[in-house]
């Protein structure tokens, strides 16, 4: 969600710095996207739409929505932006199996399984929760994970703090079987995944320049932190 006016802070002053207009977004801005391997999966750029009816007649700032739900339904909104760069690295290194983690209904895990199925890769998921006793317990994202061909390791909430070690263990086991796994952290939130939302920031900057809008603040949901990092 993009706001065209800064929200008030103490003393009525803006509490957030405006989104950059012109210039560079960061030191990474000087590097072309072509320098980073990438697999094009999403429908980009996503549109920006005003919430004009919702705020009609009010004194509230203009609010726009960046429609990242329109990146491609099978890849779950913002997840695919990060996975484009993660998969770029994985394929460059010759990986044939993706390994990642999340909760039993993880959108990221489902998106990873979908990407793997599209690209002909294996997918192994470390999921937090209790596996269903039979197929009648399969629902939501877990059902899709199964249909997409993923394999699973189940861990308890008590084991979750060491999920990084568990991912490494699963990767080692897959290598012993002759596979070439690529480990992806929760939410694909690492330095590579953050490149996806660096590109989203460029899209917002382009929107400002094209429409003559000064974006004062960007609000978004936060889970594993990769969107904010980008």
C-alpha cells in the first residue's frame, strides 16, 4: 500500500521518510539486473491502483495499492518475485532439487513447489506441524504441495528454532542420494531473495515519475522480512 502524503508523527511531523524520487535507491541500484541470474516467472510490472472510492470525500491522503496479487496466482503474490532470483542462482549452480521450509500451510512452500513443478525440479519441504493421518486431512496449501509432487519432512514447533540445521541435514541426505539440492530459507528471505523487492522498489519509483505522484510511505505485511529488506 502506497500513501501519497506522510503520516503524522510526534508534533504533526512526518514519521517516515518519503520514498526516493530520482537518484539511486541504494548502492545496488548501480548494478544492472542482468548481473544477477534470474528466471522470469512473474507477470511484471504489477499495476498500481488508487483506492479512490474508499477514500472519496475524506481528508485522508491518497492511497494506492501495488497489485502484487497479480504476479501469477499459482505462485502466491509476492513470493515469486524473490523466487525468480533464488531460482536464477540455483539453476546456474546446477541444482535439481529445491529444499525449503515453513508452516503446514506455508504460501512460500507452496510457491516453491509450484516453481519446481514448472521447471522440472524436485521439491522437498520441511514443514512445521503434524502430518495428516490420511488423504482426508489434506487441504489448502498442503494439498497443493502434494499434488505438485513435493516430498516432506515434518518437524514439531519445538524443533523449529533449529530449522536451519535441519535444512542442512536434509540437503546432505539428498546429496548422498546423488541429487543436487538448493537450500532456500524460510520465505526465500536472504540477500538473493531481497533482489526481487529491489525490483519492486524500482517499479514504485517509475510509477512516481510517470504519474507525478510523491509516495510518502509504503506499507506492507511482514513475515520473514524479505519484502522489507528489498
